[in-house]
């Protein structure tokens, strides 16, 4: 496995790579969900590239950025064990030489769901992903379905800008109690971790969106939204623990009868 902090060195190395390139962009704090993306890339591609970069432009809350888990050495060990070929670990000046003057905006879906509660978030996501895709030039890029809105926006961006990459969605992996795997789970205290699985369980409820939101609030969550779109229920909540608030997102496909009722509403 080769690690590249220097993007100029990576661009030289990229010219010598042949075959199908697979790419897994991450912000680190790797878990089993990330591992599943890497494993799929290795199964389908000749060379797998991983990026580890906590992207500040997608954080609307400075405290959220400050507390985001950073476990680089452990992440590199995981990547090596999983057979990653190349790892990009750039810093802000190398990835944003323009100081974030140039940005990628989407002016419809990015303002809904998470975008309605995190101003500028998806502009930061789309901008950094376009930069990374241009650097790696993969045939396939792998994204987890837990961030389904993000996946749809990235797929749409690549289609709109005629980018020659297949954006591959990968199923959400869950803990034994149903909680979607996420780097943010590591920030939960014991009380928050005990409460968190209730989020996924209630999202699967046959109750209407507004009833699910009320039940989540009654259980102790702060609810950003619960909304169903195209038979998929999306939700975002905040778990309050000892001195820290952790925001969790999830989405589930609904049974046909529930999805039909939400469309009618």
C-alpha cells in the first residue's frame, strides 16, 4: 500500500496505473461499513484507491468539525489489512489551493432534508468529491446508502457534468441492534448509544412520518426531520449526551402500503 500526502506525487503515480480503478472517498474513522465499500472495490477493480480527509467545507458547525473523530494511524492499518493499493491523505492547502473560491452548487434537492438543516453542507460535499474524482479518475466510485441524499446528489453531479465514472451505491451496514454504522457513533456516550437504535426501529414503523417524529421526540431525540420520498423514509435526529450533541442520519425503504399512504399525504 502506498500513501500520498503530496497530490503532485499522486498525479505522477496515477499516470502509470492501468486497468479498472476503484475509489472509496472517506473522512476516516473507518468502520465495517467503510470496509464493505473497500471490499467491493477490490472485488470489482484492478486497483483500489482510498482517500482519508476530514473536509472542513461541509461542516456548518465549527464544533462538529472540531469533535469529528480522527483516527488516521488506525485507519491506515485497516486500509493495509483490507488490501487497499493507494491512500490519499491530502491537507487543506493542497486540496483547496484556491481557498474555496470555486464551488459546486446544486440548487434544488441539496436544500431539502439534511441541506435544510446544514447550510452549505452539500456545496462542500460536491466540491470536494469533484476534486477527488478529478484527481483519482476512477472507473467506479463507491458510496454507502446510509448517506442516500449525498449519493443521489453526487450521482446527479457526475451525470450533469459528463464525468466518466460509475457512482456505485452500497447497502447500509448495521450493528446487531439495528443502528446504522457511522463514524459518529463513536461520539455517543453510553446513554446515547443505548437510545440510538430506537431511531432505526421507529423509522421502519408503519406510522405516518409526523407520528414517527413525535415518537422519536417522546423517546428523547431532537428531531431535524422525518420525511418519505420515493418510498424511502429519511430521518435525522440529535442525541443529547453528557455535554455533547451527536447528529445521526438514516434512511429505510418502506413497505409498499406505508409508502403509498405517505405519497397520498
